[in-house]
C-alpha cells in the first residue's frame, strides 16, 4: 500500500509530506509510550514500577488494582451517577450556551458588548467558596443531584468559542437573505444556524461533556450522601485508601508491604477506568470535524 | 470557522436605513426581543450563581469575623494587600509566578496550533485518525499520576529518560535541578494538553471550504504556501481570542501540579503565589489574607486581559468585546 | 425539538425556584421508635471499614438506646471543613484527630459546646482521665478556660517515632563493628559503598544511607535531623520548623552552629556518594520500595524508620538492627539525646467535639462518656472484643493476631476500628497484652531508651501540644514560619548536595532574621514561660 501517491506532486511536496510523516511518527511515539506505560503499570508489581524496572512489558503481573476498584460496589453507583449528570448536564449546557452565543454574535445587537463584558468578568472575579456554598444552601442544592447540572451551566470560555465560530460562519448576509424570506431569529437559529454548526457544537459539547465527567470538586463540597457521588469521587476514595503508605508511622507493618506492592496499580488503573468511556465516545464526535461541512453555504 | 469566501468581502449595501446614534432602548428591545429571550436563561444563571455570591469579594478588605458573617467584619481596607506586598516573600513569589506562567503561555500557546496544522496535513486517513485519537489522551491523566510518571521516567537511577540522558553523558538529575524545573514543568504541560487544545483548531480547519484548497492548487501553491495562505487565516480569529484569554491567566499557575513537583532543591524557583497561599492557610485559617492575595492575583490578570483585548481590537477586528 | 428544549428549560428553572421556596424541614431529632438520633462525622483513616459495621460501636448504641447517622470522611477534610463550618451545618459530633482545631474555635465562636461544665456532671470517665492524667486536661483547655474538644491518651506508644537502623549483615560481611559516633559512621558508610557489602558480586549497587523525603513545608520523622541529638539537642515531635527547648530557653536549631556542623557532615557524606542521589527528589513510595531491595538482596545500609518490617519488608527485616544514638566524636561528654515524641504519639488534641446547636445534647454526652470507658477505649484503639481482643478469665486482655492472614497487625487495626483516630482513655491500670507489631516497636526502641530516659522533660522539651496561642500570635507564628521554612529547606538541600554552608552561613543568618524568626522565638518563649508558671 502506498503511503502517498506521487502523482501530480512537485518535489517540494514530496519532501514536505515526508517531513510531516516523520514529525507525526515522532509525536505519536512521544505520546503513546507514556500512555502505554500507564497501561502496563496498572497491571505490574508497583515496587518494580517505581524503581524503574518496568519499561516495555508488565512485570509481576497482577490484577489486584482492577479487582480492588471493581470490587468496590460504589463504583457502579459512581458510573451511573456520572452518566446521568453528564448527559443531563451537557444538554442543559448546550441549551443555554448555544442561543446565547448566537445572540452575542449578531453584530447589530446593541447590548452585545455590554453583555459580553458581564460574562467575561465572571471568569475572573468570584465570591469564593463560602458565599457560593451559602447560596447553594439557600437554594436547597446541598446534597441534591441538581447541583451537578444547574449551577455554572454556562461556561464563559465555551461561550466565547461558540460565539467566535458563529461570528465567522454566519455572516449578516446570510441572515438578511433569510430575513427577506420572512425568517425570524428563532427560525434562522433552529433551521439554518444549528445545522451549519455541527463542528462547533460537537467541540463545545465535548468540552462540556468532559468537564462534567472529570468534575470532582462539586461532589466533594456539596454532597454528603454516597449514593449521589459521581465516579471521580469514588475513584479518589479508592485511590486514597490504597495510598496510606505515604504517611508512615504505625500505619502499616510487615505485610502492609503486601498492599504496598500493588498500591500504585490503583493509581494507574484509575485513569484507565475513568478514561475508557471517553475514549469510546470520542470517535463518534470526531466525525463532525470532518471536512466538507461548510460546502456551498454562502455563494456571492 | 472563518469562511474565507473572497466574494463575500464585497460590501453589501445596508438593507435597513442607517440607525440613529442613540437608539431608544425600548425600540431595541422590541426589535430584538427574540434575541433577548434566547440569551435570558444564560444571563439568569450567571446572575444567580456568579454575581450573587460576589459580595464575598469584600472579604479581602475585612477582618473575617464569623459571628458577623462575611460582610460584618471590621473594614481594614488595603491592610492585607499592603501586608502581602511588603512581605518577605513577595518579590520571589511574583518572580516565580510570572516566569512559570509566561513560559507556559509562550511555549504552550503555539504548540496546539502547530500540532493541528501538522495533523491537518496528513494525507493517509487512518494514520490521521490514529494520531488525532492518541494525542488528546494524555489530557485525561490526573495530575497525581502525571507527576508520578515524571518522577519515574526522569529518575536518573531508574527512569527511561534518565537512562537515555546518561547515555548521552548528561548526568544531571532533572528532578533536582533548579534550572530544569521550569522546562520540565512547561514541556510536560505541553505534552499533556497540546493534543486536547488542538481539537478546536482542528475543528476550525475542518470547516475550511474545500474550494479554497482546490483554487490554491490550481494557482500552483506548494503545501507550505497552502498552510500560510489557507490554513492559517482560517484559524486566526480563534487564535486571537484564545490568546487574549490566555493573557488573562498571566498570574495563574495552577496549584496542584507545582505543589506535587516541589522539592527542597527546586524551592527557590517553584514557590509561587498559589502554593504560598496554601501553606499559610493550612496552619491557621487566614481567610482574609488569602482572599486579599487571591484578589490581588485576579486584578492583575484582569488588567492584562483588558489591555490585550484593547490591542487586539485596534490591530485586528477581533476581540472579546 | 427546539420547543421541547425550551419547555424543559422553563420547567427546570421553575423547579429551581420551587426548590428554593420550599419549607426548610426540621432536622429529624428522633427516629421512628422514639430513640434519639444523633448525627456524627468522623475523619477516618482511608483503610478503615464502614463504621456502621464496627461491633463495639453497635454495642454502645444498643446499650444507650440511641441511633447515630454517620458521615465518614476519609479524604479532603480541609476543603470540606471550611464550607461545613461557615455554612453552620455542624453535625452533633465531630470525631477525628484535631478535626476541629483550636484556631477553628476562635474563628467560629458559638458553634461548639463548652464542655468544661459538663465534665464533672455528665462525663465521669473523662473526669477520671483528667484526674489520673492532669496533662490531658491541660491539652483540652483553651486560653479562656473553656473546653471545646476532648483529648485522648493511648499509653502504649514509644517515646519516639524515629528509630535508626543499620544492616547488621553487611557489618558482619565486612567485619565491621556497630558505629558509635559520626566518624565511625562515616567509615562504615564508606566501606558499604566501596565494597560488596550485600555479597551479590556487585560492588556498586549498595546505597549506604537514605532518609525520608523532606518535603517543602517542614522537617518530619525519619530524617537526619535526629542526629542533632548527638549534640544533646532534644527535638520534640520532629521539630518541623526547627524549634526546641534547651535549659528552659526556646531556640531554633536552624540558626545554630551545631546544625551547621550536621549539614557539613551530611555534605561530606553526599559528596562521597554515601547518600542516595535521589534523596531529595524521590517520593515516599519510592523511598520505601528502595529499602525493600530486590528479593533477598538488601540495597540500603543505614536509614531511619518506624519499625523494621514496615521499613524493609518481611524478607529483609532480619538483616537490620536498631542503633543507639551516636556521639559526634569518640569521648564526647555531652549526654546524647533523641527526638522526643512521647506526647505526640500518646496524646491527641480535639478528638471529639459537640455542636452547640445539638438537639440531643444529653444523648451525645452519654455517648462521649461511653467512649472514654477504659474497656471501650481499648476497643476503639485495637478493635472489638471477640474479633480483635480476647478477654481472659482474670480480667486481663490480649490483642489477637489479625484474622485476615494477609494483613499485618497495624493494617488489621486500622481496617477494623477507628484506631488512633478515635477519642479514648487507655488507662495505665489496664492489663493488656499487646500484639506483635507493638511489641516489636518496643523492642526496637530499647537501644534508644537510655537516651530517652535521660531527657529532662521539665527543661528540655517543648510541650507544643499543651500550649495554646492567641489568634493573632498564631497567625504571626505561622506566617513567619512559612517564610523561614522556605529559606531553610532550600538551603538545607542545597548545602547537603552542593556544599557551601560555610561560605553562605552569615548571609543565611541575616536572611533568617528577616523572615521573622526572632519575633517567633520571643512569642514562643513568653507562652512557654507562662505555661511553666502555671504548672
């Protein structure tokens, strides 16, 4: 199989493509090796791992780490909760962010600059943990699953990204042309803008999704009940129960060494367990980045 | 995504009459009521969750007194700010923080762009997909593991990188060296996040009208020229916006990674504002002092942001507001 | 689709509003059967099982006819605590080692119940502890005479946390004697490095000396600062920020000539390759892994730790011997000392607090009292009678080996009960035979015992645990200490690895003053003197 055809290419093109290929190979290895290391470390004897004896393949193979993680019944509750919070949360995020970004992208919307400023300010100034906690308490969001979904559902960074995309891909002419056919903003947004913006919706959707998936601070501060905790909190707890040897002084003894042998497996195993679902979803989202989405929308 | 359609640059005559300078607010509301409805939920959320608790900002100017709540403490004005600026550690903290942040921005900003441009040029589809998928994965490694990985791989006695360096005759312990701290910190940051950050540029590049590539080819452009004249302009708006935003992070180094990477040998360069605040906080509850430092930090960030935004507005047409 | 979306949004906003307007329910103070219901939070060790499964705890609840709803925190307590306290959402009981600190009492007045007036009426077991061990009362009493948190006393722990170990087998292999002073230590370490001490044919795989990671906040256990004892300096609780007491004077070793000598000695060792090159960059896991060697080949010659099996693992433990403190040079007439940790290991501050807004104060007080019953306290520490402890016919007790054979006694203890994290009073008259791990620690402390016994507790120990500072002074102390340690730790590691302590010493002393060290010494001296006066 030819890596690339040389048909119709100048010499400089071939050189260029070769350079690109080599760069890519280098990048791939640079990134892939440590990831591979994480995988083999999650099934190797931890003392061998930390003294650097595990390099290309697992040594002292053991599934202790994974067993510890999956034996903990809380993990299934964690998975369930996280999936719920992520799906609902991302939905609400997009519901709020997309229209707002659209509005802010309209050049002739008078309050545009003012509102943008209001949003940006919140990226910098916030009242701190305690006033926020008190507010959540007032709204009865403490120990309540909605605390994962409703507060902070507009991420200003994502809002800005979306607005930027809308600004350049939905020029005024497009709307005016539609307006001539009697189209309102609502209709324009729903029928024309959204379908054209699959790429940005999938990117921002991905950002929100991962944000929810990795969130562990919310559960840490606002939730008491274990039944409501997301995956990250459960994993963190499991991780900490096995990191006890970081303390010393009477915390472990003779065969405390046993658990220590495999303690770090959990550290690495946890990453695999929490990343796998994202790995599975990503390809589905990625296809929206494919070329050709914007063909022929504005002609002259 | 910038749709660079050369024909669209032609000025299109205004369809409506030129609006009067000061439009009546009511009339604006009436004309744009649909837009207002669309943006209202987001505004409400921001007001409730971000602006209502903002009264807490004044903690930096008050002596925290629990019995009187956050707003009831005695007003001490700039007392804590002065204390911080005059403190023994101030100069070092500022220096270290700025160095680390700046290095992260200067090196970390172009990396995702270059990565996106490279990946975008790969022809073999399967290979392109493989790289795209692998390169964002490190983003998901938690900081604890990331630093653990660094410790294992860079260890001079037992790490893979350590061994490679030894074979080149470089016998320094990267983890112990003051000079190596910032490079290791920044490069590992890039390693971890460049892939994830390149997603947005890749999405922008994916939406470039294929016609442009065709016309470039017809004009006899080399691959390199294609990048310069088609790819880059497509992502310039995104680049500018992201750069302005990153300037707003000039004093934010993040706490956890630095704290985990700190050891007594690199302490002179690794002690930053965030770790300092943590340390003074764990022994006694220095609410007001840490709030003051936090606010000081934020103010500087914000000033930079405003400055950058202004510059961007003047030299390109792209800005936050 | 769009309409569905907006409808959903409207509905959820409405729900939010409604949720906010709902009536606040009264916290249920009573269970269905009329039993008092208490809420309690415990900061437990991550290994500890679900506390609802602990036998002795269930027995107490049955005995008293109460029901307790537990919230278990095994991580991130510092982050959760702030929100919890500021929100006023305090559970009836909060349990854990210094879970609520003295500083918290000052920051959040009115949240916690003053127990000083309850001790003689409702807490007889606590009163008994105060009578038998008056220092416990001192630990618990705040500056204004109030008692917000109760202490613990666990009796059996050794006088120090740090023991020093040397590989006896290596000494025998090379025909060397146990070193008794720094010069001899240096010679031995050099031999370890140059020869094939572990007998595996490789002369270069021995690491003569290793010590625990120093961190960036302060000194800790298992570090060479204990060698300051060779000068007669008595550290207390590892003297994290350098403070100690000598002849009734509060001092800081960081600006002491003797500390300079120690650093010079360590640098001499490091320059000869006698100290692990990664000593300042490795983490605790690596530090422990290294000492476990490779199968039955030991890697580390001389180091510090809690106990041999914990430090070296089961395989290599028999090779190591615990050492007596070293003199600086042969024939020194200074009485050698060591790190005095008796207080830190046996006493604990603020182990349990009671909320001032509790609706079940009586029931809570009864529960607290039960915990301090010596027979119950014993179970809090080592586990329930039956599974962990055996009761003998004559009323004495014996700690049983772990039921899970894979666990060592320490891990077993932490898994099955609150262990050192619980409030307790293990009285001195209790007849209890300890488990193998504690006995082992006791044996290994023997070489140090003479030095420990020689310590003049009255004049050479800094009783940090018993001294309470005011809010302002506490603030000043911690701010200055942060500055000081930032300077000190950087220099400490730099001088050991690269040398230069002689050249930079004077400039360093000047900088140390700028950090506020003299101010701290003055403050601490004042409080120390007051404490002595009130003894």
